[in-house]
């Protein structure tokens, strides 16, 4: 579709981001394009020594109301929307003195970055662009005649087109730019609508949801493929600047894959539960589930304890740290094959050690995600979206209610809190065995809670054989369940594996039966009142 060229004789430029603006304006002027502009954009172009017409000269009206009204005028929108080959449109332009605008260059008020910096309500409102989206949509609709640019990265595409097509733009370029323009305004409106909805949230009516909900993002990178090679995929950033894989700086290693990104996000969200000021911690993830989590006096001891939980699954896994990666830990990690390491920071020595493994990705996120922070998560289903608030319930804010005759010991309570902290980040049904602030058995994603308990115990037995231990570490461990035990059988399987204390949300119609079984076996059990389903 390189036919239907349209010569560019006039361009309207109104940009918030002035990256590359002057060079682009010079290139347009070199092709004899008349430059029309607004406010600060016009001043910048004029200061560069280029002839530019202020939009007020076109409309016959000055900018007014603190710049809120400047391009919302028939002489602007008529110049963008008029179909050049339509006789009625051409006659209307002639009658009302409307000149055609062949190229629109607009990037929008920086609403997203204004919200990101924590600006107040009124400042955010003032950074909602009105004239910009209106012009963009008008130009994109009339792309048969008008080219629209919303991204400085596309300046080169226009200049190359003008050079190739003797001062004109081809139809395929205009259609490409129109599609991008609509995507930009959609993402912009999504950011505004979601921010506005958050401002209106009322704790008295937490179940009230907006009638319309939209999400938008900016391309971070196209991916080689999706979960499987026959699927296409890309990675997009949303307006939420949450520390993690989307904001991290990759120091080395090959490009992240779809599965790498998904697993790295799971690992870093889990490690965010562990306050680095309180403890060093390590999370090892495989296929979006932790296969080993531990606290330690330092990172290397935490890593060793996490690895001991399931060293087989850890091969080719993702490792997350809650403190800057140090040299000792880096050396230990490089003893086995690892896909990705993510940490807040790293020492120069650690970076050099990891650098010797060219395929090992090292990501530095700068800080940890706040597990208490509000936010939204979305999941696609056929013909729809499931949207919910982030699970920001944190163990440290919960009341652990003892429901059995025996209360947990201090050591058991410490491990129970650790285990329930981890259970939040494992696919349901979840059973976590923990001992000495380390997972020793993890059962994830099973249809039956009993199966999760038995699988976790079996993996603990395999780990004991690998470590040449006399018995699995589930003996004398504690156990966490992400949801209540509907029957006593799941808890009894945990007791059989050697657990001495249990933490679970409670809330089953058979709680009394489960408590009675615990008492009969001398087991301590606590209820949290908080469930952590994760699907």
C-alpha cells in the first residue's frame, strides 16, 4: 500500500516531549513544509531560527484559560478532518477559510509521569490533555489524507518518506501511524480512568467497581515467542512503576523470554515479603512457583538453605535476593545453571563474577516491591477480563489465633509466620513445610490439598536423600496451608510427614473436626483468618 501518496505542505506541531523536535522541524522546513505550532513548541522552533506560525494566527483566537483552549477550533479540526477529494468538504474549506493540515505531530501532556512523581489531585487533573487527543483522533480518522505522529521515534519514518516520495507520505505509513495513534490515546485514557477510579475508592463501599475498565501499556520489548514457540508475544509497561522485572536494569545476558519475565516477576514479588532490614532472604522460582525460600544471616547462607529444599528443580531457575548481591553469593550461584538473578543492587565484584557467565541474566531493580501497596491485577478469560485488587495482606499485620490446646513454641511460631509468608506466592492448592526459616517441602497447584501435602513430603524425602540426611527435614517442621483444610485428612498427611504445628486461614464448616484431630495428635494450630489463593 505505497500508493495514494499525500504531499505534506503544512504541519501542526504541539509536543510536550521535545526530544528530536528541532532536528525534525529543520527536516520539514527543508521540504518546504509550513510549520504551525503552539505555546512552548512554537517558542522552541522559533528560537532555532525557523519560521513558524502560531496557531492563534490560524484560528483568529488567542490561547486562553491557561492554555486549556488553543486548538479546539474548526480551523484546526477542519484542516485535519476534511477529505481532500470530497467536493463538499473542499467547498466548506474554501467558504470558511480553512487551510489543510497534512501532518500532525503531537505528544500528550505528561499525565502518567505526573502521577508517578506523586503529584496532588489538582496537578494531575491539569495534566490531562484534551486538545491533543482530539487532534490525534481526528488526524488518525482521516489518515487517507493526513499523517499523524505521536512518538518522537517516528520522526525518522516521516523524513525518510518525504525523501523517498518527493515530499509526500504513502498510505501504508499513514495507516501504520494512525493505528499507533489510537493505541496511544487508548493507553492514555486508560491511565487517567484507572487513576481517577482509585481516587474515588470508598472504604465503605469496597465492592463498587467502575462500569468500564481499560488497561494500556507501552512496549518494552517484542519477545521471541510466548510460552511456546508457536505463540507470539511482547512485554508492555503499565503506568504503575512497581519495582521488578519491568523496571529493572539488565546488566548482562541474553534477552529475557516470556517465561523468564513471568518467573522473575513471581520471584521478586515473593522476595518483597522479606524486609532486608530484618533479614537476608533468597527465593528460587521454577515455572512461577517457589521451589526454595529461606532467610539467613547473610545472602549466601539464605541461598544455600533455599537451594537445599529442592536442588533438582532449582536447576535453570530464577533467583531473587532482597539485598544487594555480594561476591560470595555470586560465586555460589554460578556453581549450577541459573537463568536469571534479580536483586536490588550488586557489588562490582559480584557483577564481574556473574559476567563470566555470558548467558546468565543479571537484573538490578533498585528497590523491592512493597507487599502492602495497593494495585490491580488482571487476567484474561474468553471474552473478558478478571480484575482484582492485589493481594496485599502481609503476615506482619495478621493476628495468629491459637485454636488448639497446645500453643506453638516461639520457634514454631517464627517458622509458621515464615511459611505463611511463602504460601501467599505459591499456586493453590498450597502446602509449605518449613523449618529453621527455610522451606523444606513445597506442594503447589494440586487439585487436592492432600496431594499437595504428600507431594511436598515426597520432595522433602528426595532432598534428604540428595543431602544424605538420615531423615527428611519435614520431621519437626511446621506447615502452612494457603486455605482451610476442608477435612482433617490433609492435615493428617502433614502430621504423618512430621509436622508439629500448622497455620491455616480457618473458616471451614469442619474446623472443629480439624482442630479435634490436631489436639488428638498434640499438634499446635493457629488460624489467620486470611486466605491466599493464587491461581
